[in-house]
C-alpha cells in the first residue's frame, strides 16, 4: 500500500478555478455588479402586478391526476366495499404506512363482494409519501389517490385515517383544474 | 432396516458437474448444483414420488421424451438440461393447463404471498392464457373439518393431501372423488376430516385449496414475523415456528428438524396456540382472601409467598409439572432444598435414582430417528398417538418405507396394532410381570408363571421374544424399545427385567438401537436431569437425605409434616393418580403456592397464592427431549402485562429469604444449571442452536453420567431374580386401566378451535364384558369402585381385552384418577 503522501493524481487532477479574491475591484463587482444583475429580473416583472394567492381563502386548482389524500370506494349499485382486504397495498407501500386486518364475510354481515373484507384499514398519512403505489397495486381499484391536500392537524394520531374516514365522501376542498386549463 | 449409506455419483446439469447420492431424485440432486426445478406434487416427506403434476419435466440426453425430475433417480454420467426451449415450452404448457381451471382469486386467497403456484407461475409460466371458456366451479368455501377450509376450485390435484392421509397418518379418510376435470378432494364418506394430524395438509397443499380456519384471513406473509421455538404441549417437543402479528400468535407451523419431528405437527401443537390469548388465562397474581382468590399486586403476592415459606420452618415440598423448563426446575429445587432445607421435590419421574441412572445410561439411548431405521421396534405400554403423537407417524413411516418390524405390547388396544407384526396384551398394571415373562423367555426361564400373573398368553410372549431375538435375520438386529415411562411405576420390578432384556438384545453401546422412554409429561427428562427428583440433585448427583416422591408428599401433607406445597405448572388433581388422596392433602396444606396458566380445579380450590405462568410462546429457557436432545425455547411474543417469568419469581423468593442467587437473566440460570450438571459441561445456549443437540452424543459428556450406570450394572441385574405382583383377578369385576387422550390438556380446553375435540369420559370395554353386563355401545354408565364412581359413556371396542376397562385421565371432570382401582364395576346409569 503506498502511503497517502506519495499519491500522484496524474492527469486526472481537477484544477479548481476560484473567483477573484475578496477586496479590490473584484470585491466591488461582487457586491454591486451581481446584485444589480439579479435586481434586473425583479424590476422587469414589476409591471406584471402582484400574483399572490391568498391561501387558504383562495386555493390553487390541482391537476386531476394530483395525488392527494386517498379514498376508498364502494360499488355504486350494491354499496359493498370494493376493498377485499388483500393487503397488496400494504405490501406495495414503500413507507409501510398502511395496515390492513382482514376478516371473513358472512351472509348476515356482508361488507365486500369477495370472501374477505378489510375489518381494519388504516393509512398513517403523516408517513405517506403520496407515491400512489397503493393505487397501482390494488387489484380492485378500491383505493385511489384523491385530490385533497389539506391534511394538517394538531395531533399525529389524528393523521391515522381509518376505513370509515377513507370511505366517507371527502369535503371537496381542493379545486380541480379543468381540461386544458 | 438400517440407514442406507449414500454413494456419491457425478452427473451434469445445465453444464455443471454435480455430485449427488446415487438414486436421489433429480429435483433434489439438481439443488446441489444450485439448479431449481419447479415442482408441485413432489414432497420428499411424503415418500415415493407420484409424478402427478408434470411440472418438473427435464431433458435428459439419450432419452427421447422429457422426463419428470421428481421421479427420475439420478445416475452416474447423466446429462440433464433444464433450460432448453423444449423444457421451457413444456413448463409453460403445464402451467397453462394448471391455470385453466384455477380461479386466480389471489386477493381473497389465504395462500397469496406464500403460494407455490404464484411463485412457479411467476418464475416459469408464460404469463398469458388462451382459455376463454368458463372455468370449472365448485361451491366454496367449504369446511373440510372444523379446522380446515377447502376451496376445490383452487385444487391442482397434486395428491399431496390424499397421500398424507393414506400413507403418512394412515387415517384413510381423504380420497379423490370422480375423474378427469371433475375430480375433487374429500373424505370418502363426506364426514368432516377429523384426525390427530389433519392440520399438516394445510402446510402440504401447494395452493390455497386447503387453508386453516383459525388462521383464515388473519394476516399476509408481509404482515407477520416467524419466530422459531419448541412446542411444549407434549414430550415430542416438535420444533415450531410461531407466526406473530401485532404481538399475537396467529398460527403455528412446523420448523423442519428431521431428528425430532420429521417436519410434521399434531393438531394440538398446531392449533392449541389459541390458549396463549385465551380469556380464561391467568394474567395477574392472586392471593386467597376470605376463601376466594383475588387479584393482587405482585409485591403482595411475593410477600404472601415469602411469609408462607418462612413460617413453614422448612416444611416445604415442591412439585413440578411437564411444562416446567430445566431452569425453572433447577431453581425450584434450589428454593426448596438449599434455601428452605427440605428434601421434598419431585416431578413424578417415578423411579429412584439408581433406576434413573440405569435406564438413562447414555450407552442405552435410542433416538427418535432410530425408530425408523431399526430392524424391530417394541412399543411397550404406551400409545404413541396420545403420549407422544409425532412418534406415531415415525413408526408408521418405518414400517411402510424401511421395512421396520413393529411389535406392540400394551394393555389397551393400540392404534398401531394394524401395523404391527405382533400385538400382545397384558392386564393393566401388570407391566412388571409382563416384562419378567419376556425376559424369562429370553433366558429360558419360567415364562408361564409371570405370564399368568400378567394376564397374558405365554405363547404370545415366547413369540415376541423370538421375534426380537431374530429381528436382524438370524441374529438380534437393531432393536429399539419404546416404552411409556408410566410402566416404570413398578420400580425395580420393571427396570430389572427390562435392563436384562436390553442386555440380552445387546442394546448397550449399539448405534441405532436402545431404549427410548416417553415421559408422562413434556420435560420429564430435563427435570430429572436438573435434579427435580426426590433422591438426586442436579445432574442426578447423590444426595445426603432423600426426600419424598409425589405420593409421599401427599401423605406428608395429609399428616401435617409438610405444610407448604409449591406447585410449578402442575395441578395434582389433574396430573396425579389418587385424586381423593390429593384433595385431602391439598386441603390440609396451610399454603399452596402455584405457578399456573389456567384455573384448573386444584388451583381454584386449593391454591393460596397463584403466580400467573408464562405461556410457551413467551418462555425462554431450555428443555430436554426424551432422547436427550437439549432444546431451546425462545420467546415469540411479549408477556401480558401482569405476567412475570417464573425464574424471576423464584429468584425473588430466594432473595427474600436472604440468599444471593447470582441471577440476572434467564441465561444466568441456564449457565448455573449447565455448570452444576456434569454431563452438560461446556454447553451454552449458543451451542444448542436452533435445532438443539443430544448431550450424550459427545463422549466426554456421556462419560460424565454418574456411576452405577456403567455396563457392569447390566451384568449384576441379569443375575438377580425379578419380583412382581400379579395382576388383580377380575372375579366378575373389571380391571381398571387408564389412558390420557392427546386432547386432555388445559391448553386444548382454552382453544376455541379445538372445542369440538374436548374429550369426555368414556369407558372402553370389550363386547364380551359388555354383553355380560348388558351394556350397549354409547350407553351412559357409571364406573365405580371403593365408594367412588364416575359417569362415562360405554365405548365397545372389539380389540379390547376381556376383563379390563379403560378410563381417561387428565380431563376436568370425572377423570380416571377419581377411582383408585385396581378393580371397578360398571353399571348402567340411572336413567335421567
Ligand atoms: S401513496 Fe405511497 S406511501 Fe402513501 S400509502 Fe400509498 S403506497 Fe404508501
Ligand atoms: S385497498 Fe385494494 S389492495 Fe388494499 S387491501 Fe383493499 S383490495 Fe387489497
Ligand atoms: S392458490 Fe395461489 S395462485 Fe391460486 S388463488 Fe390462491 S394465491 Fe392465487
Ligand atoms: S387440495 Fe391441495 S394438496 Fe390436495 S390435491 Fe388439491 S392442491 Fe393438492
Ligand atoms: S413434481 Fe414432478 S410430476 Fe409433480
């Protein structure tokens, strides 16, 4: 092993080119010249007027494919839950934030169309990275990403969304961009 | 038949030169060269391959057609290809065929995620189907039994389940009905598939056709963790993997350890895990207060126990049950002997020290695997399916696959009789006379007298002796005597002729032959070696003063010589004979301190301090298999909040008495135990590993077995004349025999899934006696003797010997131990 002191990088050496040393003419240019160059952009846009959005009174419309808070779905005709509690979404989730505990449907207590249903379905939204893998994994289109992005809360535990919360019709708070907008 | 010696040959697979034992099936041989051939129906545990699914097709040079890798033995110089187009096409077509009728309802299928059909389709399938016609339909899901659900649409007809039922457990219930695409699996008569080993078909089924009802939809493979440990519900000590989700045990699966269980589990081991989370489990310490047990804080319970032990002034006795680990037993005997100076500790080993040493001599030990490869196995006084279930499968395997000769000598008809070459019956309790007769037949002594005393036929005994003598052809081959340790209750009268027999058969020091005792309770052997016997300390060391055994403890409690009884995972009213005697003894005791998981009768009525016991899924420690394998218990889940480890409680009680125990963790207890048992020298929990090890296989450790067990003993024993008591003459009454069903345990009672199997009292008797007494099958009767009686249902068995009646022990109500025997009378119950 050669010691580090006799290491010669040879032609691969990268020469670092440094800017002018502070002070003198170079220093003066850095303070005034570059600052003015930046301000040029600022002043050029002044004529456009203000563009501030007064959130939360006013909201940005999201694209229809925007991945916001999830929704669980029911069949429109029968009202049964589409989710069969297969746990595939939980397997796909890279943040490991979905918990599914399945149970068996009985004739007296039928929740979903298949043999099994999700007796517990929870998503910990404080961990979710909104990747949408769960939606991709679901064989029954039972879970989809909604558009709602307003999910802040005062307690972490309130961000664990239960099946009932995910099944409920969400308050459509996020406006959606129309086609071509 | 002795184990075959493998001969290695060389063959080529996918261009690799691979060494494999000659005649190994290609599928297994390929694995040695890291080549995987997909299979469905092939399962070496099931014996000879059947070639039902055609998934394993391979191309062998010189053979024009593709061959099934699972049923083609490998030959020297064979050239095999698994990656050619022909093989690929065949694999894709086979899968396409298999999936034609397959519902592919993976999302609702319990096998999803751990399904070989999914894996093989993904790895070898074409990924497309051309089938657009309607699929085959069956009604689903159906109950194959209360434990197993069947979905016939998913079945790929691999025969595995049917083969298990027909060829492994030999219950002959599962069959394939109909033909062609309409074939389906079911029981031959349409009744539920109820058998002691039925749960194994769940694990065998390569698809989701057979699934566990208790586990149904509980979790996916990615939701769970598997935690390896050992099942402590019977002496077989099968290696298991607990499936854990959210700190709850949801399933028990076999963890392959061929030397212990061959990869099978009985249904008790597979489903009684439910008792771990049962509501009736004791999860807080209790103290008797005003006649009733009330929950109290730990400090109070410990204080109460400490005070009781202190006030007794050394008049203490300790009794350990089978679920006690070596460490717990070791600490219990320390508490009783060293701390409180009383010699009375027992775990119902049933033999004095000399007997234990002679029977436990390392040179005489046989292993479970020896049962399979011996020339002859003699089953003596035990019903394996009840006493050590998994051994039943091993014996059947030996007979079926390795041409082992099986002989059965019991009082109660055995379920192994149909497999045995010879079955001999003797009167219940006449083991000593029977063994004396057998041994006499060997030495050319008088067979008639002992045979008559044993209530057996001298001719049959002579035949049995001849069978054993010539088991290896002209000479005595490898013989294993598998005996229930209950037969040793006769003490020297049984062990002496038995050892004499062992000497005559040349079992001492012979590999593949020997004695194998089935203890009455799980860790019987470990407790003995840890010193939980009246007259020996840890390592069976000689003691200055011998204490009383269980029966002696009962007498001493009744007489008031002992005032405090310390019960470790045992309820004498359940586990000991002579229930009335124990009832009196416990009543007399001023304090009964018990570690218990469930409120069984004796605990409920007599315990004054109850410490909640850990379940076997929570325990850490070591136990010893009947063949000497030290195994490690590892906790799969945390304890419920109110439960503490038993070693910790014992430690606190010893510290409260002012003793520095030097214990910090359960491992320090293990270390102390291993240090004080000479023949465990040098062992650590790490050397035991996941599969345990037989301590006597190491020569240095075997040599550390205490003296009188050296070969000389066999010689001295051989020269003495045995003494035995004759079996009682029925004289119109019936001899009482007892048996304990595999289902008789508090864990089974606490498992909802096994509810349908709870044993109820039945009396087995022969049709001859029944006719004489005017009793019909299924009739309610009372079995009585000596003023006590139990209610039972008459169960006539054609094979039952006339003159004897058999009652169940170990059940909550009306167990056999209510009666003292040896004779009972059976009467029709008063109609209600
Ligand atoms: S969006 Fe991604 S991170 Fe969030 S729950 Fe679905 S899979 Fe998990
Ligand atoms: S949401 Fe879809 S993927 Fe998740 S459990 Fe339900 S059915 Fe399965
Ligand atoms: S058996 Fe396997 S392939 Fe068939 S539905 Fe079940 S998980 Fe899917
Ligand atoms: S039920 Fe399962 S094990 Fe039995 S034949 Fe069908 S696929 Fe094979
Ligand atoms: S695995 Fe070979 S035919 Fe089934």
